[in-house]
């Protein structure tokens, strides 16, 4: 049995035990206090960073990092929960400078700030359900967005985080967005292994909720019949690696977001060929090169209102942390795309 399944069973056991041995009203009050404290922490950090950016002036949009270290919705390994601090460490690694390829300076708080992590494990330790946890993630994203001109760039975590993040962005902006999604997998199962919040089901929840007008999935090379059927059901534009040479020109000159509230970008690190990013849970050969992704990002025309980088698994990375640097570079270039 996979370690992730054993771990989830353990959590479910503790939740059941809490439900039977602790009065429900007492348990709920304790959970509410932890959630309130968690949201207060995000709120105050976002306020501080928003005030700083506004005081400096000149920013129409400013990227703010938010970590969401969820790993329990992975179908294979738990490692992505450990990714946010490793990505942050790599962003500021002295082996490179703090300028993006387009010349934006990350040390300028008008370009990049950080509001820290949602304390996922502390919340789950209280027996909070996934429904409530997802609501906490959504509320955290909204707290960042309330501090204009901050826009969220979320560090996963597994891909289940994209659902509550996109939901929050869409609800806060008052309408659907267009989504550009890089991945080896479509992550659109109805409920993979019976889990509606599985990392393999996040885009089914997004499309069901009406949070996206268009969903473009790039880098697909591991897709089942259900993935294709779900894609047709929701009108998803799936660009598979087997036809990438044919689709390249179109994808490198995308124009998205017109008539909706903007563009959301979700990058699963396993969209890259494992030669570029071996530190992922699901190694799938035959993927995108790093420059393939950057060419699409750099040439994209559209107002990027939010983004995430997910599924980096530090426990499978190389000794020298190559995949951490890859994830960090993606964050840096997304920052340049969002901030203006």
C-alpha cells in the first residue's frame, strides 16, 4: 500500500477519534480558533506588504508569494508539501542574481513580496475537514488580493491547491478567468480514487464551478480515456506533447483574457521533461523543455491576475537541488509576467 494512503488513513482515524471522544461543540470552537489565527496571520502579513508597496508607489500590479503546503491529496507521494521553503531558498540563492530575464528586479518590493505560508498542518492536526481547509486556502488568497496592488503567486503543494486558489481569484474579481495550465496530466478526473479534492481532479472542480472560460492544457502526455472525455465535456483545449511541434507556433503567440477577468497560469513542474526537473512525484518522460515554457510565458499577451507553481517534490530532487532551482526560475519569470 502506498505511503500516502496509509498516512491518509491515519489522519481519518484521528478525525474519527476526535469526533467520538471530544464534544463536538468544543472541537469546533478549537478548530475555529486555529483557523481564525491562521487567517489573521495571512491578513496582517498581506496588509503590511500592501502598505509597503503602496507607499513606494508606481506599481499597477505586484506579485506576492503565498505558500500552501498541501500534500495529502497526492495519489502517490506526500513530498510536495515540503516544497514552499525550498523554492524560496532557491529564489534567493547566491548562485544567480535577482533580476528576471525581462529585467525586473526581484529585490524591489513593488515587484515581489511574500506573505508566508498557510499553516496547513496545524489546521489539519485539529481534525479540520478538507472542505473547510479548501475554504481557508480560498480566503487566504482573497486576503492577499484585498491589498491592492498585490496579486497571488501560490507555491504548492500538490495540484489540489489550484481549485481553491482559482475559485478565490474568480470570486474576488467577479467572474471567470482564462487558464493556461502546463502539466504532464490533465488533472480533470471527476474524483480520482474517490477523492473530489485529489490533485488529479482539481480542474474538474474548477470547470464545474464556472471559474474558467477557457482552459488550455499544455504538455499533456499521460492521459486516460476519462481525461479525454472530461476534456470534451468541459470544452478543454488539450495540447499533447505528441503534436507539440505542430502546435508550437500557436502556443508561443497566445492572447488570452479578453472578455473575462484576466489570465491565471498554473505550472505543474512535471510538465517539464524529467531531464530538466527530476524532482517530481510522477516522472513522465517526453515533456517540455524549460525554454519551451519560457517562450510561451514571455510571448503571452494578457493580464495575468494570479498563478501557481505546484508538484515540486524536494524528496526526489537531485543532491544539488536542480529542480528547486527550476521551480524558483519559474516563479521568477511568472513574477515578471504578473508585476507591472
